[in-house]
C-alpha cells in the first residue's frame, strides 16, 4: 500500500520527500542504483543544506561496501553541504584505510594509505575540537599500520608528495 501511495505521490509531485520515499522503497528491494537515483534527486530538490548532506551521507553508506568510488563521491558531497558532518570524514578515512591492494603500486603505498586515513580523520579536530580525544584514538589506530620513520627513510619518501590513484585520487605529503 505504501509503495503505491508513494509512487502516486512521486508521479503527482516530485519533491524532496516524494523522491526520498521512492528511494526508501528501492532500498528495501535492494535496488541500490534506483535508490541512489532517488536519494540524489531528493537531495537536489531539498533546500536545507543539512538535509542534503544527510541524504548524500546515506547514499554513501549504500556504496561503502561494494563501490568505494561512489561512496567517496557521496561522502564528499555530504561534506560540501555540511562541512561539520564528522561522520562523513570518518567514513572517508575508513574507505581509504580499506582500499584494495590493486590501488597501490608497491608495499610502501599500501601502508601509506593509513597516513591518508589518519590525515583525513584528523580534519575533524579543526571542525570541532571536542572530538579530539576520540579522533586521536582512531588516528593512532591508523598510524600503527602506517609506514614507520625507518620505512619512510628507506623508501626515500621523507617530505615527498605521494599521489594515490585508483578511486582514491588523493595526495599526501609523507611526514619527515
């Protein structure tokens, strides 16, 4: 019944709410692509920046396990509309930390992804210092897996810019 009602509502008047309902229905049927289209449409129609960000974040959550490039794209859209959305930064950092081996050309890069994850999550402190303790714990967990100073020195990467390809498409300056 809800599905028919939502469909008629959507066909009658395309609003953020009607597109959202269609996204909910598609999501319940595990039609991820359709749900994404509807949630994206809902976000575009919404005038409230926080609500837009929430919809983009929700869409990023759809993709985080099966399409990291899409998840990243939607997490960045969430941040664009609500720069204080710490959840999106945490998601990005975890996406980087969980990046597949084929995204890296060598062992150093595979470990350096944790530097990127750490730097990403630490951006939260500038947004809201009250999360510093929690952020530091997550950042430290990433740094335990990152290249040690001796590995950085051996790879001759101290202070150099490291560009990650694949869906990551980010650069970091390797610490000295």
